[in-house]
C-alpha cells in the first residue's frame, strides 16, 4: 500500500476492522460502547469527528463504513490513544520482515 494510503488511514481502517470483528464475533448487544485503542492520535481523533470530502475517498469510505456498522448495530465507539511503545499488536506486522509476502 506504499504510496496508496497513509499510515493514519490504515490505522483508522484497523480500528474499523476491530470493531466490525467485535460486533460479528462477540454478538455485541445494542447500546454497547465499544472501546477502540490505537497508537495513532489521528485515527483516534477521526473516530470522534471526521470531515473528509471527495478529495480523500478512502478516508470517507472508512468513516462511512464505521458510522454504518455502529448505527446498524445500535452501538457507539469510544476511541482511546495508547502509547506506541506498549502497542505490540498493532506494530508487529510492519516489523515482521521475516514473513514472506505470500
């Protein structure tokens, strides 16, 4: 994705995927508050307020998908920043250069 999507955009996508999986796997009841933690201050901020436009279509698509899944499941998301040094899960794949591209 080098040159196609910013790191912040990918972090935001990661937040969406985690929320979508939580809803799908855990059968999150209506009116739940889902905590999403990221070491990207931009991604955490975008979960609270996004004002993207047609100039950033990927950002807009992620924001709309996030809003849709939360509205459809009658849930809300709360974002929280987590210090990068202790965020092993999010940072493991970019540094896993020993894993083959396949």
